[in-house]
């Protein structure tokens, strides 16, 4: 099976209909941000997965418009992030409509949108990267910070509630050659001033987690042709002190940082190492799958369970993917089989159910999709009948999910569709 995330690269975003919102998150009360423990607010690759205690936010493209969608956990409904019942969600008046695609994340009591730099047809029309802020209900959206031309955030973003931390990339041309410079930046959420914490970063050196006032940085460096040195360090954002947590070269080891902990999974040795600033814990696995020539992808830890994929050659020139979870207390490995299939133009695409976040004892998952017919607006304003796919979301008890049981899932009602 393939992971659900691949679906977004395969299918076109189009809109079926708009309905009055079922509910919206409460507006945040403006307050001066205060420093907290550093946490990631996007994935290490910069892709957002904005799951909060009350709901899940995501930007989607549909019918040529980018919109902010919200899954409300209380009502178990998905809506456009707009609190105007009469709104059709088709123009800039709607608080849920934005001018182009962006990553959305929460820091403190605000939502933020990061718009990457895009190049237009003419150089003078290039749209620089920028950040906007807004309240949790989508109101009060305003410009927050504008980057200079050729500046961008190539990787993930972290926060301590008082500032954002990220790798900043500057791309310039010198003597006819493209030169890229990386630095570790801090953007104050009160003053909106950007400062540089560390210069001359490696091309792959970025925040991947946090622990107290330390930012965990993942680095990859080619020490010799074909040999990559992986390392994780802890950088104190107040003192500038940086210390090593771990370093390795073995490509068969699956690794990822989730918040305070570096996880290193070695199926050949049947063990999981968990490293923090206070030391390393080794768990011996029970029921680990064979991993000859396999690629390991760690996808997240929710509660006591670490989830991962194993991709192995099938002997026919392609690969098969398998899904598992590990109980980080006992080392027990469980195979996961919940999944679905999409048929697109006669081709069958298998996917595993994809975890987006945890809500109490439930996991928020994408568990399917269906083909639908809808009416879109043509270039001349005329209605055009088209076909698309609507993603299905549900809350599934984590214990049931781990036992491949979705009988008790609670479907998310799609009030405002996003059709792929």
C-alpha cells in the first residue's frame, strides 16, 4: 500500500458546494506572547499538520481558490473557516479564502499562514514569501512579516510561544552562479523583528524538535561520495550553546525526532533507541518484521505508540509498503492493515489509513475517499459538471486502530467539501 499523503500529488483540488458553517473555533483573546517549551508547529519538511485540542486546520485548493478548512472536534464536522452564514466562500470577503496556497500552523493563541515565494511570468511580478496572522476563528487576518526577494523557509518551523524559529534560505547570483546561504533565524511574535541565531548552516540543517529552551537540529552532511553523516544537536536559543545528541551513518536505520526525542529504529538488530538530552533508552522489539533492503519511514508518535512504514522491494521491479506501530514501553510491534483503495481513471491506488493527530483517546485519520459529481464554475462563469474525489475523515479509538478495528469510528461530516 501507499501512504495517504501521496494522494495530494495525484488528484486535482476542486469544490463541490458551500454550506453555512456548522461551528467555528472561538476567537483568541489578544495577549502578549510568553516563552514556553519549544515545540515544532510544522513537520521537519515544512509541511503543516495543524491539529489542536479543539480542531484540525488545513489549507486546500478547490475550484481555483485556496481556502482554510477546519474540522471541529466537538461537532465532528468540517467547514470552511468562516463564521458568516450567508457566505459562499468564493471571494476575498470570506475569511476562509486566501490568495494562494500556504502552510498553516498555530503558535501561542494565534494561527499563522506561511506563503512560500512564487515566481510569476515576469520577474517584477514575483511574489515574495510572507507570513500572515489571524485569530483561531479566522477573523483578524493581517500581514505579519514579509521576506525579501529570494528569501524563504525551506524546512520546518518551531515556536516557544514568544518567537518562531526556522532555517532561512537566501538564494543569490554571484559571478553567474547561484549561491545559497542558510542561517537559523528567530522571528519575535511581539516585535515582529527577525534576528539570526546562527550563520553558515549546512544545506540540510533544520529544526526538527524542541526540549525546554533548546532547539533540536537535524544535520546531514556528505562526508565522502555516497556516504551521509546524520546528526542531531541541541541548541540553547538563549545562550547559543550547542551540544551533540547523536550521530550515525547507517542508512538502514530509520530515524526521526518527535518533539523532545530522537527515535532510531534498527529492524536488523530488532531494537529502538530513544535519545533525549538526559540520555538514551534502548527498547528490544518483539515481533519486528524482517528488513532486508528495506526503507524505514517513521511517521509519528501518539501516546505510547510509534508508527512507521517499511518499504521493501517485491522482486518484480517495484516495492511494497507495510505499516506498523511499536509500543514504546513494551517493544511490542503490531502490523497495521486498515486502508482503502481509490480507482482513478481505471487505475487502483491502495492507501493505508493516515493519522493526522490525536484527540483525547481517538486518532484523527483519513480512511477513504469517494468519487463524486459536482458543479464547478467555468471560465465564463457558466456552470460546468465535473467529477472529483472527496476525502473521508474519522475519529477512531487508538486502541481499536492498533488492532485494525474501525467498527467504532466516528465519521466527520463534510459540510463544506474539498474535492480532489
